[in-house]
């Protein structure tokens, strides 16, 4: 790999690069410049490197190699936006330029554009698996807690740059996040073997020992870090904290003074640091800072309250419960502390204890709406509807007129078998929030159960105003229109259904049924045909086509449609009846008669007129239709049932 060779023998490569003759022709000169660009080390900034870069810029100032060099210089100067622009221009001119791709990914990483950085770095390592590109991906995946990917890329980076202490130090931090403290310690030690004065590894190891309660070993590491960097006041503060934990107040005072902090100010510093960690959402670490502050100033109300909040946010429920109890003992926080304790109990499933704390919170602070809401919800879940109703009404009295409260009150009233007041609460929820689908749907259902179908229809129409494609509202409204024989409204509703789902054969079929019911056979035929066009084996539509063709006297068409329906669904009873009747009327089987009856029949047949022969087909159609109607539901019922 080029990168590894540049790490091992940069000077030889520079000499080689300078010795490359730049051949004639702009394209050749840019190709040579691009090859030289691949030899430039990342962190070397000497005369030879500058000479190489100048040669590249002279040879190909407006080419990919020239923009690449400008990007490198901007990157070294911390001008990430400028670096990104130059690397992108280099790639525009020369897409197959992995060094520009990788450096673009690293610049994007430094700028915080991690998603774009992953794309560019991944593309780069497919052509040039340079260790620093792997290192960049490892950092990103580590921050995103994609541990397996991060470990893989750290391993690749360490293999390519075995002497860099930064990689094992970062890898140790990753192991700590994964809960592998032993592996973390090994990586910190590996970093220190590579560079005994590496401050990051020393401080990381000290932090690890502090978290494990190995205070003496933490102090040893901090002292070593202090020897390497005696002016670092952060190390003095860490030593002061370690001595504080050890109980050595004198040493803690001395280190605090070296850090520029007077005795008593150290706790304020811990509080400030804890606040910063809370803002960064590092709640467990914030809790440790607040604990340390409390060691110097026990029963400090502000630190104790913040400790409870940090423990709660970090999910340290048992510790948070203990801290909140201590706050209650010290009479700090009042109703809010009882409420917080109730939340913790509820989170642990200790509902009885939570109820006690919420009641105490309300007793101490009657305006604590959150405590009332949680208490009311618990009563509802337990089936104590009278108590739930009481709490919801108290909340509404205090001006918390929000639609969700009215909705919850309506549900509690309905469960308490008080539908009249429930309707009033649903109506109030809708008045405040006219587009509240939940409230309208539940109110419509309640109206239907109370046989107030006109009111139910209004609510379902409003639901469709809010959400046109609501299938439940459409189906129920269809049933209500059928029941109340509002066929014009039903046709309008079904037409809307066809417009919303023009490729749904069932929508066309339903509209066809109501047209057939109103004896508009041409319109019905059009709908049924459309359904069959969309789905060739739509048995119900084929059967319906056969049925209306019989009514229209189109016997051959009826037979063809019914045969197709039978093929699509052999078990459809109405199809079998219609086909059977057509066959009976058009091809009757000969009956057995006595001689006397044959003579009588012959005499009667002789008297038949020509006009009666013409009517036989029509009579067969009517008879078949009558027989089938006896064995099949009415069209209105089919629509109502969703057929």
C-alpha cells in the first residue's frame, strides 16, 4: 500500500517523486502530477513536501492533481469547507482518484457530515485501503455504537499504522462503552507502550480505575500524566477529585489550588461540569460529577436535585428513588419531588407506591396537573372509573381544556355506563379539535349503539372530510345509507369510492349493485364490465353481468357471463341457479304422458298462436330471474354486507 510506504520511508519517496520527469503534453503532465500526488504524506510538512506540491501545481494547476494539492493545504490549515470544495473538484475532473475520495471523506468527517463521510471513505478504501480511511470509518461507527463495524475498521487501521497510540486509545474507549473493561485496560496499556507520555491513554486509564474504585492506581496514572504535562490544570482537577474520594483533604486542597480553584470552588466546578454532561445527554457521567460535588458539600440541595434528575435520565431507577427519598427527608422540592418519585415507582411497576406519591404530590401542590393526569390514567386502567372521572374533571376545572382530557373523560364516563355525559364530553373534544378522528369515530360508534343513526351519519361524513380514504367510515356509512334507503346519497358515496380507488374492481362492483337495484341496467352493466376489465376472474361482477343480461333479455350474453362466473368461482350458488334456469327454459327435457294426455296436449298445441311463440323467450328470462331472486339476497343487502 502506498500509505504504508510513505510512513516507513517518506524521504526516499519524495526524492523519487522529484526525480519523475514531467513528459510533454498537458494530459501527460497531469497524469504525472497525479502519480506524484499519491506520494505526498499526510502529516509531513517539510521542504521536500512543499517542493513536490509546487511541482504538481506548476504541472497541472487546473487539473485533478492541482485541486487535490490545494485541498491538502486547506485541510492542514483547518479550512474544511475549502478542502471539501477542492477535493470535490478534483473528483469531478478525475472520478477514479481514490486519494481525493478518501481525503474528501476525512474532511467531511471533521466538518461533522458523517453520512457523506461514510460514503466517500467506503468508496476510497475499495481502491486504496489506506489505514487513515479505516480510522475515519472506525470513529464514525464507534460514535453510532455500531461496535462490530468499528472494531473491524480499528483493526485495519492499527495494522496499517502500528506505531500510532491514538488508535488503541480510541479503541479502549470503545471497549469501555461496550462494558469490556479488561479489554479497555489492555488497549490503554498498549498505547502507553507505544508512547509512555501519551496523555489520552493516561487519563483514560485513570478514569477507568476511578470508575472501578481503584483510586490509588488512578492517582498513579494521573501523576505520570502530570509529569509529562505539568501545566495541565485539568489533570490537577482530576487529582483533586481522586484525593477527595480517597479522603485526603489536604492533597485535594493543594491540587485544587494548582488548578486555580480555591477550596469550596471545586464542588461548583463539578456542578458546572455535570450540567455540561446533562446537556450532552451523558447522564451517567453527570451523576458521577454531582455525587463528587456532594462529597465536599453534603446535603447541598441544588446538587442533590440535579443528582436525582441525572439518575432518572440515566435509568438508574433504584439510585434515583433513594436520592428522591433523601430530598423528601430534607423537605426539598415539595410536590415535585413526590411526583418524580411516583414516576419512578410507576416505571418499576410499583403502582400502589406510585398512587401514594401522586396523591401526596397533589396534596402538597394542588396545581400539579401532571400528577393528576397520571393518577387518573392509573384509575382508568384499574377500572376505578368514578375516581378517574373525578381527577379528569378537576383538571378541566383548572383550565386545562385540552381535547385529549375531554376524550379520556368521555371514555371513563362511557365505561361507567353514563353514555349521555360521555356524548357531551366527546362533543366538547370535537369542538376544541374538529379534526380529532379518534373522538369522532368513538362518538359515531356510540350514536349507532344508541340507534341515533342520523347523528352517526354526520360523524362518519366528517371523518371522510378529514380522511377521504378511511375504509371503515365508508363501509359503515354505506350500511347506514342502505338501512335508511338513502340511495342517492349512497350512489354519491360509492362514486367517490370509485374515484378514490379507480383500479379496485370491488368499488365498481358495489356501484353497479346500487344502479341495478334502481333498475338502471345500462349504468350497472358499465360498472360490472369495468370491474371485469380490471380483474378478469371477478366472479361477483361476472355473475351480476349474467343476472342483468337476463333482465335485459340478452340470453346468449347472460349465458356467456354466467359460464365465466362459474369458472371463476365454482361454488357460487346464484350462478348455478341462473344457469340451470336458462337451460330448463330453453332446452326442456321431454316428459312422460299417457295416450289421453298426449291427445289433449296435441289439441292444445294446435291452438297456440304465433304470438305466443315469440313471447316464450321473454317468459323464460322472467322465470329464471324470479327463481334466482328467491335464493339470492337483495342488491341493497349485498351492498350493505360489502358484496
